[in-house]
C-alpha cells in the first residue's frame, strides 16, 4: 500500500503511554514512518489528553480523540488499531474492529479465556483482516541471541531440559488498589493472575525457544498468613502466589517453571537451559521480573569442554552470523526497542500483505499453555495442551468466565470496563 497506515490507539493507560507510544516515536525517529496515528481513545480524560499531546509532540499528527471505542470504530479514520485495554475487553473490542475492516494488534494476553480468544481468531479469518499478538520480549536482543544459539548455532548441543526456579518474599499487596490492579482482581476482566498476565511473556518465550508445549502438570497455590492454603478449584477466587509446573514439549524438551513470592527465608535463583554439550544461564537475578521475563540482562554460556561465553560475546557472535541483511531484518534501521519492533512487525505485515511473526493463533496457543497450568492444578492431573486448545478437553477453571462473557459478550447497556463486576463474589 502506498499511503500511510492510519493507526488508532484504543486504551491510553500505562502500557500505551510508557511503551507503545514511545515505541511508535522510536520508529518515526528511525525513518520507519509508514503510519500516522489518526485517532486515540480512552475513557479516562487525563489519559486521553496526555495521549493527544504525546502524538502531537512526538509523532507530528493531530489525532481525533474519543472517550468511547465504539466512536473510534465508527469514525472511519483508521485502518488498524493497537488495543491496550484490560484483558476482558480484548475480544469485545477486537472482534468489533476486525468486523469493521480494521487490522488489529492486541496486548498480551490475546484474550481473557480460550473461548473468547477463539472469537478473535475466527473473526480475523472470516474477515481476512490481520490479527497480531503483542509479545515484545521475544524481540529483545538477548532473547534473539539465545534463540539463535539454541536453534541455529546449537552452541549447547541438543537442548534437553530447563530449570526456571525463582522464589522470594514479597509483602502483601496493600488494601488500597490502583485502577490497574483493581480490574486485574476481577475474574471477568483479568482472567487470572500472574500466570495469564506477565506469565504470558515467559510462556511465549518458551514456545519461541523450544516449540509447542504438549503437556502440562502443575500445582498452583495461594498462601496467606494465618489462613488455610488455597488450592484446586478454590484457586479461581484468589490470586496465586506460588506455581510449580512441569512442561513437556513436542520436541522432547522438558522443564520446570517454579516460583513463589511468599517463600520466606532462603531465596532460590536458578534459570538455566541445559543441552547435551552445555548450558545457558540467565544471570539477571537482581531483577525480580526474571520470574516471567527471560534474558533481559546478563547470561553465561558454559560448555562441557570448559569454554565460556558472556551475553555480550553471545550477542556479538549472533550479530556476526546475521550479517547486515539479517540485522536489518531483526532490528530495522538499528531499532532495538522491543515494543517498537513488535508494532513494526505488525505494520510491515499490513504494508506487504504478509503474516506477523506472532499472529492470533500464536497468541491463542500461548494462552492455552497458561490455561493448562490452571486446569491441571484444578483437576489434579496432567493436561494435554492441544486438547484444551481445540476444545476436546473443556476448561472447568475458566467456565465461569466464559459464562459471564456469553451473557455480556459485547457489553450490556450500561456496562463499561469500569462497571463490569466480578464473576465470583
């Protein structure tokens, strides 16, 4: 397409203002300006005003501003949208945009449940519009280098196992919650806690490194001082703070994802991928986000023959292997910001009529792994991810979420992102 892509931003809260809008500004600065932000939308006037000012000052356009996403869709001024809304509204707004002829990029997770996620994927395939899942961490320089080391250079031989264990003590969340925390505590809007929120980053990274996950066995717990341990079906009413999961991949790789934020005393730090010839360890242990965000900082590669490589050396070898053309493909015009690259992947696919690296089905497949972790703990047995994904195995853990959205699928009159109540009391 010759004309610039008219892009709308739906949801101008924290993730949009701190990451997506600056990501777009980084693209503009690098000369990757095949887009123009022509509309922004947020129900909060302060967020909306700040987005308009940012777009005007940093992106050089004067976007139409809307308090309602429906007004943006009806305005006819956008070809594509970047949706940065609470999880429960992803399918509501995404399906409407796809059916209005727009291409759609959605922040993680793709949807609040597998059933609502299928609505998005079906709408994209029915309308022929593009649906892309925003999974920026796989575009980190560190993750790209580790992916190359594992799958192309095979620097640690045949990948066999990984052990991702991280435990520490985190004080209880204060009773007074921010708006961002409040909707996350709502079953209908949040869909779950860490596993389906930041955990989606980790699970996408695993799929990026090792391929599709075949089976999950997990135990999910919520521990509260002075209260009974919450497990099995009761976990749906609480925010988990401890997860022990064993994941088996179709490739034969097997690994653990074990973490707890209420582990008093000695802390555990062990995030290592092992192969037949060596290992790669994420050494960024000072950053607690390592629970879900891999290879943002340092790493060490060690081989059986005693050789050693730092993250800096690994990235240097990766860049040399890529060459100029490969570097331009992964980091166009020198852009390395992961959110900018995620949006660029989406915009480029629209421009050339291609496929984004992570489309709707990829987002749905990663969501299925998160749901399998909960479902396995709920039923007390291993869960086949494909069976859960295709509906052969019904998800009891998320059945109440689906029942809610069956009733309020496109939001009943008077229902908004601020007034949707909790499914469970």
